[in-house]
């Protein structure tokens, strides 16, 4: 199954934030390595193999590319450059994960030595590339993004027939994703339906989304990272900053630790000393004479426990008779009461 260093497995995606610059890409890798994630994710776009001049822009964001095809061409790297990128990740202790968008990209990734694949939302029904990846024998993380359950069932049956180890992540293909579209409920639905490791791929640019996904049982988290959301690019406003990523990782690991250490509410032995300090004993709130009959209005509860009748037993002393005088704020003990 997917390479699991921590739970949840944390994947920071650079995506297209590098703007086609190898230097910027390396800067992202180095910054991400300081956040505590397990893996860094890339997208391998080989323009000629995956696109054409007829592909429309999802969002018309580019000031320098006449067509979407031109954009992919500008964003690409050579095979040798990709080998260097993979080596840099290895050196920094980051798993290298990449989404291929063509069969040629799969060939390149095999030559680079990738150990697992991420299938983007748009490739879930691309059985040609799924067949190519299945032939590698490598595990797959499948994004459920734009797919219905009917489509996912078909794809997952395809993978199972080929004995592909896979996990699946809930993803909403919207940039940025608004809270009403997070689909956090789908995490458990996917887990119940497919019985495989299930996670969450986020485009909300908010840290609480992945924190909530962790609490709901996500074992994989993926999120876009950018130096600043005001930078150029189609995904910048749907990404976390490096600083936010560090906060997210700490929060997620704390939540995961809490979930892996369930509290037994039937056993409170660890609180014995604190209970002695914080719980209370009964006392009288006014000076009372011998032979006085105790009423509710005579009683107060004072710390600590063990110096008088436990406060939880107050009903047992109401109506009983004092066998001696008590001063205001004296603790009330069994020995102060007639049998």
C-alpha cells in the first residue's frame, strides 16, 4: 500500500506553483522539507503527449500563454531535470509522488524510479493510463474529485482486476473549495464502500479542513502549498502557505495522537490526587447549636475532599441531629451527628 511514514500520511503538493522555473521548484522542495510532511507531490505535464491547441483554459489566468497547450509546454521539465528533482527529494528525506497525465509521463516516472502514483481527478476514467500504471505494479492513490460512485465503482473494479494496491481520497475539484463543498462526509462513505485506506485532498486554503478530516478518520492528507497566495498561478488561492502548513502539521499530529490514545471513562484512577484536591466535603455555613436538625440551607461544600462527609452525600445528612455545637464553616462529619 502507499508509503506510510506517519498517520495520517502527509502530502504537500507543489503542483504548478513553480511557474516553470527549476530554481523556484527546488526552493519549494527545501521549504516543504522543513514543515514535517512525509511527501512532496508534483504533476508531470508533457504538453505534446497530453494536450493539444484545442484544450480550453480552466481559468483564463495566463498573461503569456496563448493557449493552454502553450502553458503546459512552458511548465514542463526534461527527463534529466525530473531525475534531479527526484534526487533532491530523496536527499531531503521526502517521498517523491507525482501525477502523470500521459502514458509517456508514466514511462518517465518509471525511469526516474517513482514508488507510487497519484491519479488526478481528471484521469479516474482514463483507463488507458490506468492500464499503463497497473502494468508497473506500483500502488496508487486515487482522487475521487469529479467522479460519481458509479464511475468510481467502475475504476476500482478495473484496478482490483489487475491486483493494483490502491487508496482513495475525497476531493472537491473547486479552487478554492468553500465549506459547503468540502464533502467531509464522503471520507467515511469511501472507507465503508471500498474498505481501503481513505483520505482527503484539499483545495480550501484553510488549515481546519484537514484537521477535521483527520478527526473523521482520514489516513492520507494532501494539500497544495505556495509561498504566498498572491503569487501568479491557477492554484495559488487554493493553497496553504509554508507557515500555515507548519501549523497544520502540528495540529494534525496532535489530533492523530489523541485518536490513537482513547480515554477510558470507566477508569479515572489517574485523577485520584486531583479528585482529592478539587472535590469537596460538607461544611456548615453558620454557627449551629447542639441538637439542631440539619437542613439544606445549613450546608456548604468546601475543598478538599476527605475532611467531612462527601458533598455527593448531602441528602443523607438532611434531617439528622447535631450532637455538638459547630462554628460557621466547620466541616460536617459523621461523628458530629446522632446515629
